[in-house]
């Protein structure tokens, strides 16, 4: 099928991934656990850029970056080198950033994502290491700020910037790519995506060969999709009026859902790159065999294993492997309960309830999920009651057996259901007549009346079968 892109949309992404599962920052001994610290308390002369301080490379950060590069199907360079990227910005205390320029640690990778036309490959141009700047907090919004506060606790954190080729054709693909990338990196256990600033996106976009704009520091995948949708609309409107899109850097206002101009886009020569004189080049190619051995089973491989090992559907396999914590949660349950049944309850029911509440799977205990599924398979409670138990635990806490007992959710005896079916038929003459007249909705109504009599503790499928059997005899 031909790929449709009538507006000539070209999107490339630069994703800054904070390697925050380290004991220390990129070039100093300061702790990476700064999120709950007082502003500017988690710093030292090195990450504050004070005169006379010298950087020392974090070896574990280098190996973490290599793991990401290998997982993204990149080539690891023979030798990498750090450069100084010179620019002045208040959150950059040294007046330059230590980064990698013409010797990035990884090149030429790829990620396959699902598009509306099938599988689509997004090429990875490069992945290079650098240090994170500080964090600026505007008093008010960025356009009308009354002042700006700067916290340097984040300054010097190890970053890996992943740069794609301009292979993305619409905002939906951009979001799918970001979801897939985060999924892969979470499996590597080199960063915690739940921490603020752990993954930030710069999105470059142009239409029909026009000038490129860059939207900086987008903090969420949904935000990246919204920012790109707005930019497509904005650029199309400019072109429709005969105007020219200028090359610039823009900011995405999450609250207003729009982008605002910040400054003209810098060219590469504006940064005056030169080799970092205080750091020697690093040979990394000879470390590849060692790092390769540490790579875990990645999402695509795990999905294929789930399909073959557990015999589940493709949809369930994708849902369960889209988050490493969910996949581990499922496999613990599958040790005790039929895997296909477990897959359905975790992927279809539990994930839906968690997403509705914006919770992660860590909010639910494995043993509680096993208990609930077992009560259903042992015919002690109905599926409807099981869903109610899950909701009660998420909203109020408690143990499954206590919730079932206190709320009277144990499944009613068969003779009670049969009696309720008989009474319902006798009390609803019009609905019975409608059923015999071929009106299918009347049967749903009768099922509902039986469920009401049994307070939802009967199995709806069994009730339907009993009603049909009694009505037709």
C-alpha cells in the first residue's frame, strides 16, 4: 500500500534520555537522587562549573549508553570523544555543555513501529552522550514570567540524546515511536521514566519542503503529538495565506495547547564545538562483547515468546509487553493460573482500570490478582463481581476475600438463580411476548431483571441460557 503524506510532513525527533539509574552524575560524584532534595543542594564545584574543577567520566554511564545503542540496533564506534558545545544560557553554569560531536557513541540504528499502513522503520541517526543542564522554573508562564528560578541539582546528570532521521510522517507515528523507544529503554533498566525530566523531546517539523521549526523540551508523548498537530496547522495556515514559515525554535504551552516562538534557530557553527581538553578519548569497541552479554530480553523478543510459550493472542502479547513491569507481573500470575486466562484479566481488565486511574501496575499486588482469578475459575464469584473487587482494591484498598465477604459478592446457588429466572418470566409478560415476537432486546431486559434479583451475583451468560431454556420449554 502506498504511503500517504499529502502535506509533505517531515518529522525528526531528538530525545534526551536521562540515565538516572546510576549512583553518581556524568562527570562528578554527586548523587543522582536529587528529586526530593532542596534546590541547589545536590551540587559540587564540577557540576556548578566552578574555576579549577575537573570532570571525571562515569564509566557506568558509558556502558549504559552502549546498552541503549545496541538495543536500538546501532553500530558502536571504535572510539568516542567529548566536545564543548559553547552557548550561554542561565541553566548552564559553565557557559558550555560537555557533549559528543563528530564521534557519538552510537550510529545508524533503527526502530520498527506500527503505522496505519503496516510496519514502518524509523532510522536512528546517532546517539550521543552529554550532561544535563540545570532546571529553570518560570514564575508564571514562559511568555509573561515575572521571574525565573534556577535549580542546579539536575546539572551534570548523564544524558543520552537519540536523534532520528526525518522518517516520521505524522504526529501519531511520532507518539508511537516515543512509546516504543521508552518501552525498549525501560527494559534495559538504565532509567526511570516516572521521574520528572527523565525523557524530554525536541521535535523538528517541516511541510512541503518549507523551513524547519523545532519545538523544544516537550515533557510527554501526548504533548509531542499535540505540539506537532498544532505546528502542522500553524504552518499550513501561514502557507495558505502566502506567507513563509521561518526557521525558529518554539516552545509548546501544555495548558494552551499551542506553540510560541522563542528565538531564531541556531546553526551548528554557532556552537563553536571543540574537543574537551580535560577529557581524553575513550575506546569503547572492545567493551561491546561485555555489554552485549548484559542485554535483557527486549520487548519484541518477549512478545514473540509470549505468543509461542503461552498461546495468547497478538493483542494480548502486545499489551503485556508494552511495559516491563506489566510483563513481569503477568508472568508471576501465569505460574499459578492458566496463562490465557491470566493474559485476559491483566491485559483487558486490570490495565484498563489502572489506566483510568492513571496508576501503574505497582499499585496492585500479584497475590491479590491470583486470588481474584482463582475465585472466578473456581466458580466462587462472577466476572462482574471480580471487576468490582479490583475496583474496590484500587480505590479503597483491602484484601480480595474480605471484599467478597463484606459486600456479599459470593456467587448465588443454582437453585436461587433458577427461582429468579422463573419469577422474572412470570412478572414481565410484555417482555416475554416481545421475545416471542422476535425482539432480541427483550431478552437482554429479562437478563437484567434476573441480575437485579440476584444483586449481580449470578453469571450473566448462565442466566441467559436458563431464560432461553425455560422460555422455549
